[in-house]
C-alpha cells in the first residue's frame, strides 16, 4: 500500500513540475509589442483560446476562437505549422502553456503568448 501511495505522490509531483517547467520555444510578448510585430510578420494568426461565451462577450478583431478543449481536434482547419501563432487567453498561466504544448506537438515552431494584462 505504501508503494502505491508513493507512486501516486511521485506522479503528482511530476505532473505539477511539468506544468511549471519553462518552455524555451514559447515567447511572451506584451500587447504593444504584438501590435508592432503584427505589421512586420507575414504569416500570422491570432487564436483566442477562451470559451465561446467569453469570446462572444469580448471579441477582438482578426482573432480565431478555438477553445482549449477543442484545439487539438480543430487546429488544422485554421492554422498551418509554418505560421507565427499568437495565443490570446484570459490571463491564466496554465492555459496558454497547454495550448502551446498542443501546437508544438503538431509541428508549430513560432509560438507567442500575448500578455493580456497590458491592454
């Protein structure tokens, strides 16, 4: 019984540390920096990973709403791996990181998180 409990604790710690581990391919940009980069980059997409209700209440121009739960299933309808993808979220720490992991597994190399507290 002790070994089973120890195994659960080790797995739990691994999952927790993995969520906090830095992602070297993910860049955080301020909203102002995003507006500057928007004109310089050719292939750019902005995805809003909030729920559809939040997106409807506070929609922004030129963004694609793909909620985090649907991202791994419908990303190929709107995104291409060679594009620069900016992730817009409701400011939570874990959701943009989860979205970037999903997209990275699909071959995306240019991933950015827009820090929403700046606009």
